[in-house]
């Protein structure tokens, strides 16, 4: 890993644990064993490091959502086995990813006093997932898998446990125990969702 990447990794760790304001350039440099003056050869400021992390996060998130959006129209059939598999893949590829997980922790730390990060938090943690899940629910209704109820309501019922359990179980460490508890809680909630909203043949 090159020095620039080491700086980003150290900053990601510190920002997610201590918050942006409580982490100094000196802290970041010390974590990887360089002088703080050396850090400025790679980033002009602590804010520039955060900006680089956010750029990466937004790029990954956009790519993922674009792929998911494109896949909605290709759904022509659904059964319980595939529903559970899709749910597990969704949380593993995004919420359980160690980079994404820590960025979401940073956004949660900073949203109370940073307007720009609050906007990113609302968009990527609430608005965009709900819009996507609303489209998914509508598609699953159209193919006869889910009951004909307000798809936005179904999206809230499906996504809310994911959101809630993420903040209950996941943190910057993302231990194996934490991730397993998170996954099991979400899968149990997904089962309850199907018991309520799956259309009976």
C-alpha cells in the first residue's frame, strides 16, 4: 500500500472512531509512522483527505446503485429463496463492506454540525435507498410476488430494519460477531416482511 493510501486508511479509521474534528493531522501521521509535515506532500489538508474518502464512497455508491437500478426491469420472477439471497447480497456488498461501513459511521458522526455531510447522509442513507426499494417493491408487485399495497410503505417496512440494525450492530471495528448479528437480524426481519406482504397464490 502506498503512502497516500496508508494516509487515507489511517484517516478513515480515526474519523470513524473519533470523528473528523477530534482527529488531527498529527494523529493520522503518527498512526502510519510518518511526520505530519510529510503528510502534506500527499494532501494539502485534513479536509482534503476527507474529501478524497467521500469521492471514493460516492463513486462506489453510484456504481452500485446504477447497477441495481438497471437490474430492476430484468426481474421477471421471484421466490422466497431468491428474495433472501438478494437481501443478503445487498447488505454484504454495501453495509458490511469495511470501507462503506466506516464512511457511514463518519457521516453519522458529522451530520449534526456539517451541512455538506448531512446532505450526503440523508441522500445515501435514506433518500436513495428508499427510492430504490420503492422501485423494487413496485416491480415485485407487478410480477405478482407482493401484495398490492403502497410500494413506498413496503420500502419503508423492508429498509427500516436494515437501517436500524446497522446502527445497532455495526461500528468502525466491524468484528465478525457484529457482522453476523447484523446479518441475522436483517434476515429475520426480511422473513417477517415476507410473512406480512408476500402475495398468497
